[in-house]
């Protein structure tokens, strides 16, 4: 095996395991956020300080490792892209937090599985992805995306169907009824709408991010800039809405405040920077296809910590989503984003209009 092939395999392993790890961390973090929002912490507070700490934590690393990649001059178009990415990022975070507050971590983690279909459509509209009905890889991408979407919808609709007779015990019935009453009313409807809006926004943002990385190939630096801009935009929003900056919890101590914000900054900063690097390497569609992993982890963690029942819908949805995931991953690998043998490279066996990032 040549050094280049070995390096590609190592990169492939890092991308795959890293994206899975990001989803696991996000799932645990979503359950933690659900607890914070339940006790009254303001969603905008989390967005403001989380984004600010993210930019502060990543700034030194961006300067050390990516300064050589910075363009000598920032043009107006690139600055506009920064602002649009920042606006999309904080809007996504705010809507997701509202969705988690009104539904549950499991449902909130399931909804991002709709992103691959939206990203695929948006990328195709901007000629970043080509759909050729005669190409087997195009067919596989379409079928895999549809299967993944079907799994996400199934999990959302069938989330509260008991899995086994053990759910009929008094304690399980109490937990199930209490949880169902919380999420099955009007709050769940609005929460689902918040989540749908968030997924549409993040789908557009990921496609724009792929474009921006072509002109600004520094993922950590991009994260620093957009997080800082996003924090400023969210401060302005809360001042307009409430006339002051508020955490929503008057009893919140400085130490607790620092702990929450540093945790949010580390999680968001490292995850966003790594995903941005993966987008540059493999494109937004592939990165988004790992979101089912977060759904599975969220269901498990929610069941262990919040008493949320594991249901037939959850299990069926997970299986369907993973089926779609691996179909799309296979198609993406064969079309040229992942490893291709030398003959395939010469013959050009892939169906992209052009690489998302060259």
C-alpha cells in the first residue's frame, strides 16, 4: 500500500470516527440542555455566551494553525458570507433550543435527520450536486436519502408506542403518561415547527459553508469569526426583545455561569470546527448523513436519565435511518468524495456537477 493510500485511509478513519463522536457528544449535550431549559435558563443566554466562549477558545488555535491560510484581503462578498453564516448559526441554535424545550431531546435529535434531503435538494439547486437518473450512484443517493427521511419521520410519529409489556408496570406507566402529556399537546406542535425551521436554516447554512470554505479554507478561523459575529447579533436581539441581558435565572452564580458557558463553548467550538473541516474534505451531504447516530444516542441517554420510553417507533426508525445512511455513504464513496481506486479516478466514475470544494 502506497503512502498516499495509507494517508487517505487514515483520513477516512478520522472523519468517520470523528463525526460519530460529534453526534454522541451532541446527544449528551442535548439532554443536558433540556434540563437547563426546564429549570428556566433563557435560550438566548445560552446562544450568546456559548457562541462568545466558542470564539475565545478557538481563536488561539486558529491563529497558530491557520494564519497562513487567511486571505490577504477580505472582500465584501466574503464578509457577507461570514454574516450570513453567523446569522444562520445563531438562528439554528435558538430554534433548536426552543424545540428541545417544547418537545424532548430525542425528538430534537431525530429532526436533524431531515437535513440530508434538504441539503441534497439545495446543493442540487446550486449545481453542487448533480442528479443523473441513469447513474447508479445518483439513484443510490436518492433512495438512501428517502429511506433516511422515512426513518426520521417514523421515529417522530411512532415515538410513544410502548415496546414491551414491561411498560405496563405502575412506574413505567407513570413515566410514560407524564412524558406524553408534556410533549403531545400544543407545545409539541410548536416545538416541531421550531425544529423544522431550524433544520431548513442549517441545511442552507451547510451549503453556504461549503462555498465559503473554498475562498476561506480555514475551518477554525471561520468558526471563530461566525461565532463572534453571531454572539453580537444575539445580544442585539435580546436587547431589542427585553431591553436587557438576562439569563432567566436570577439565582445563577458566577461559577455556574462560567461552567455552563465554557461547556457550551467547548462542545460547540470543537464540534463546529471539526465538521467544517469535514465539509471541506467531503462536502455537506456526507457530513449531514451522520446525524442518525446522535438520534440513537439521544434516545438511549434520554431513556436512562429522563425516563423516556424506548419504543417500537424508535427502534424501527433507527434501523431505517441507518439503512439509508449506509446506502448514501456507499454512493458518496463511489462517486469520488471518498476512496476511489486509480482506474475510477481516470474514468471519472462519479456524478457530481463539480466538487463541492476543490
